[in-house]
C-alpha cells in the first residue's frame, strides 16, 4: 500500500465516457484512482491509459447493484492505495420510453442501475471516509431529473432519487467531514446519450442550449473536480447544473 498518496478516489462507471474523463482528470490532480465498472475491459483500458501517463490507477470490476462485488472492489482498492477519500458515483443507464410503454422489468432495471447502485456504492465507500473524518462524494444526476424531458420517465425518476439522496446524505455526513454534492448535466455528447436522440432532436437541443452545443465529458469532469477539491469543504448538498444555461433559458 502506498502511504504517499493523500487523495484516493473511486469512480463508478469509470469505463464509460464521463467516467473515463473524470478518472483522467482526478489522476491529473494527484488522486490515485479506482476505475470501477461492470465492464472490466473498459475499466482496464482507462486504468492502463492513466498508468501509461505515470499515474496510479487500478481497474475494479464490479456491478454497483451487487453489494458483495462492491465490497470486494473496496478491499482491492484499499490493499493497493488505502481507503478512498472520494467517491464519484457515475455508473448509470440512460433510458427513454413513453410512460404507457414502461413495463415493470424495465422500471426495475433502470432504477437499479441509476439509484440502487448509487446507494450501495455510497454505503460501501462512505464508511471509511466518515471514520477518517474527511471525504468527498459526488453523485451523477441529470437535468432530466430537474426539468421534464420527453420519455425519460424511469430515468428521470431514478435520478430524482439520486438528488434526494444527495440532500439527505449531505446533512447526515456533514459532521464527519464528508461533503455530498450532485452534478446535473444536460445532454452530453456521448454515444449512450446520442443513441437515444434523433438527429432532429439533437439539432433542436443545440438550438435551445444557450452556449449552442452539447456538453463534452470533460465539461462534466471539470465540475466533479471542483466538488472533490479539498478547498470545497463548505460546498455541501449542491446540485451543480452543467447544462450550458439551459435551466434559465426555458423549455428543456
Ligand atoms: N451522456 C449524457 O448525456 C448524460 C447526461 C446526464 C447524466 N448522465 C449520466 O452520466 C453517467 C455516465 O454517462 P455516460 O454518457 O458516460 O454513459 P456510458 O454508458 O458511456 O457510461 C456508463 C458506464 O457505467 C457502467 N455501468 C452501468 N451500470 C453499471 C453498474 N450497475 N455497475 C457498474 N458499472 C455500470 C457502464 O458499463 C458504462 O461503462 C450516467 O449516470 C448517466 O446517467 C449522462
């Protein structure tokens, strides 16, 4: 175990687009990074890329919906680097369907990936932070949980749960030196998001966003970087909108 690394972060969904950008950003800021993903190959590729830049990272293969897998991942991370000082809950599953077409199995799957997994990863990794008296937890929500977004019924509701969880834990963990905040991106130009937007919907979205473009994964990672900084100790329970000004522009 290395004792020279003061800051150690686990990024769930670290093999995905926003997760990989966040893992790279944290490594650049001196964090040892655990790249946790259900897709072990994707996590491995991100960790190797960080290592190739001379920075510490390991891949952790786990599903956030499986508590035992998360506990193994925590043990693996702690054996390599020591207890996590930050957790970024990015693992999630976008989904769009009309309300009337939403079947119970789909609802369960979307809520499990976006909300239950976030609860469980936080249970597993927050304990060490609270015991140490320092920690930073960032949740990945979405503007679809804040503003109505056509078809994003289960996804918006699950991420709405993530926002509520953020508020509750921000209060519960504050006296232990652990802050809990959420990032709410608008549409980010990732394959997962673009797959559920038609060309026309994308053009319409870009027209409505005041800055005139979709977000990049790095735009979102930058917001996470702000929230995990040591200096952000007084920022707690915040929903940080990363939407190019969409929320003040009117219709989503
Ligand atoms: N892309 C967008 O427009 C957008 C907007 C707002 C919020 N978000 C949120 O940002 C996050 C990342 O989005 P992305 O566009 O990078 O998607 P992505 O599909 O590229 O990345 C998601 C990653 O999470 C992993 N994952 C999913 N469920 C998991 C689970 N239960 N356990 C472990 N790993 C799991 C996937 O394997 C994947 O690598 C998601 O939570 C998404 O809801 C995305």
